[in-house]
């Protein structure tokens, strides 16, 4: 199959491309390299079934493909808040153009949405029916509302134009190839512990997150793409940890003497997050297999090679 991966040079996209190439597909990676890197896909450069297109999805593009994994969008608050209007354009215009492309060439499109559509949730854990608690004027809105509109576009193209869609709501995902300085909690704590600087806990560390190892997530995305269920479907690991617990776990694994320091909690930071994955289990026969400690070990090994 000819498969387009937008955002393919990024963290999740590059792991997805590895799997698709190994399965023998013809893969086009489209990226503008805002947070993605050529080194993530370097190993496929000489393969004739791999193509790299440098392109910004806020501009239209014509390609002939059978499936589109639409991942292009910065995922870390530091990067999506750097240029919020651009984040909105990437989510809204970018998804509009990708839906148009899917319609034109009759391709199936999987949208990488996010648990952020639930905002700071007052229902716990979050099932797909929960409609969310998003502050539409806050600093996370460019991403949260952008993704909500992206989901709306996908469903309207499906209803109006019969475009074949799949919508995944991805919860916090971690693993090798996360950027050292992209501000996400797992990468921050690992880099800080390796560099023997204090681990920075925002707020009192009682807020919770659920962390999914990237290979589990990629398996879920591929199952969703090749299944009849269109979603939206939560993909994440239901194991829920406070940020303080995560800090202590990473501290114990890298540097038990590492200091923990407390910094102000960013505005609108969700207090709790845990996916209800009943739908993924029922329709995709999917659930995560990698425990947090095991996944952190693999991630720490990758960071050790890059961080000194
Ligand atoms: P990432 O930042 O590593 O990857 C995003 C990729 O998209 C990068 O390669 C970047 O260069 C590219 N990109 C950004 N804007 C673009 C544009 N306008 N045109 C073309 N390319 C563009 O992030 P990731 O963690 O790999 O996330 C991938 C997708 O998964 C995103 O859509 C994100 O919203 C979603 N997601 C990720 C997580 C997570 O925990 N990592 C959680 C929920 C949702
Ligand atoms: N966080 C933290 N220290 C850091 C980076 C993040 O305590 O150095 C917290 C952040 O406030 C949030 C959680 O960790 O409560 C997850 O943050 P991240 O940016 O990784 O993901 P998101 O908030 O988008 O889920």
C-alpha cells in the first residue's frame, strides 16, 4: 500500500514509519521539520520504497496514496505555544487540506487527535463520550481547540463527502527519540537526572498522567487504521501516576541523589488524566503491553546515548 505519514519525521511518526516500512509498504514521509528531524528517518533514505517530502501542511499538496496517517502538529506545550496561531493553522488548515486530499484520491485518513480534547477533565477516567472541559481562551487552547476542530472536520468530511476516516485520541506517549529539550515531563526528568540537575516538578506534583510506551501506541494506530471502527477511540496506557511518583521513579532509576524542586504549575494544566480504553479493547482488541518501568528503561538508554 502507498501510505502517507504527515509529521513522519517526529517522535511518534518516525516509529510508525519504521513499522510500516518493515511491513513492506511504500511510505511517503511529509514534514516541515519544525520539531521533526531527518535523523529519525535516516535509516530509510536509501530505500526506494521510502520518500521524504519537505512540506508545510498549511499549504495544499497533491499526492497519490491509499492511506494517510495525519500526525503533523507539534505535541509539546513548549512548541505548540511558541507560535499559537501557527498551531491553529496547522490543525485547522492542515487538516482541511489533508481531508481534501483524502477525498480527492479516495484514501482512508487517520487523524492523530489527543486527550487534550477533554481539557482539564471533571470525569475520570475519560471515556470517548465525555465532551471535555477546555478553556477556549487559555494558553493550551491553540492546541486543544485546534484538535477539536480537526476532529469536527474529519467527521464532517465523513458525513458530507463519505471520506473514510479514523480518529485516535492519543494520551501521553513516551519513548526513544523524544527531543531532549521539548519540555515534556518524561524527557525533562530523564535529561535532568542524567545531567545531575534538579528535577523540576510543576505545582505540588499531585496532578496525574497516564504514560503509554510508543511501540504500544503505534500498534494501536495501525490496528485502528485497518479496522472498521472509525472512532474516536482513546489510545493510551490506563496506568495512572502522579507527577511526583514519576519523578521519584526516574530519580531511583538514574540518580537517587537527584534533587526534586518545585516550580509554579502552568495555567490550565489538567489535574488528572487517565484513558478509559474499553473501546480500544472491544473494537481493536488492543491494550498496552509495556509497563512504565520497562518503557522508561528503554527510553533512558536512548537518552544516555544523546545526553552527556
Ligand atoms: P512531534 O512534535 O515529535 O511530531 C510532530 C511532527 O509534525 C514533527 O515532525 C513536526 O516537524 C511536524 N509538523 C509540525 N507542524 C507541521 C506543519 N505545519 N507541516 C508539516 N509538518 C509539521 O510530536 P509527536 O509526539 O510525534 O506527536 C505526533 C502527533 O500525535 C501530533 O499530532 C500530536 O498532537 C499527537 N499526540 C501526541 C501525544 C504525545 O504524547 N506524544 C499525545 C497526544 C497526541
Ligand atoms: N511537568 C512537570 N515538570 C516538567 C514538565 C512537566 O512537573 O519539567 C508536568 C506538567 O505541568 C504536567 C505534566 O507534567 O502536569 C505533564 O506535562 P507534559 O508537558 O509532558 O504533558 P501534558 O501536560 O500535555 O499532558
